[in-house]
C-alpha cells in the first residue's frame, strides 16, 4: 500500500463562478499535490443535477489525475477529463494541464462540459492507482472523500 501523504487529505472543497460564467472547482489539501512522484493520484468530483429542459437526471465525473514523474505510467503530470455518466461518453477527453497550484487542486471549467447547469450537488474523492492501467478500471485505493461518509462511494460505484 502506498504511503499516505497530506496531498491525499481533503481539507475542504469549493465551487465558485467567474465573471465569464466559468466554474472554479477547488479541493484544498493538507499538502502540495505536486509532491506526488510515484503513483497516479486522482482527484474526482461527482456532479449531479436535473436538466432544466428535460427534468432528467444528469451525472458528470470530473477526473483530475496526476501521473507521478517517477511512476511507471507512460504519461506524466496533470490531466483533466470530464465524463458524462448518463450518456457513457466523455464531454471533455483527457487533456493536459500545464501546472497545478500548491496545497490544492484547482481547475476552471466551462459549464458546457457538465450539461450547462450552474446549480448542482457534488461529492469529491481522492484515489490512487499504483500500476499502469488507465481510466478503465476502479482505482487500487480509495483514500478520502468529502463529505466524510460513504456518499461518494455509493454514488460512483453503482
């Protein structure tokens, strides 16, 4: 089992709206997530809402993996993907992120990638993958979630 560090500890989460309507998703951590060197550390947002036009449930997963520079993964660094869980397709395929801030994982997203809604519920989690399998299987270790209960696991792994 990997050694647990502060960059796996979710201290708080926040979603903010920018003036251009982009959304800022922030996971505050107990340590700098850029210190991950050996594994795939993945930060997840599970977003759920009702489509205002169809009144149908929408579920999106924002996936922010960091492939450690000393890992066996063929790709290295920070990435972002957004998955539409209802339609079983990516609204944003895996894309490179140039850098990540210290002590938090923070990204800006155009709401079009999460169904163009600005009112939604969310849970967050941190996971670790130790071998070079990609996004097509469950992680090796589920480390932390917010809120601190089993809500994330029961919603995501159904």
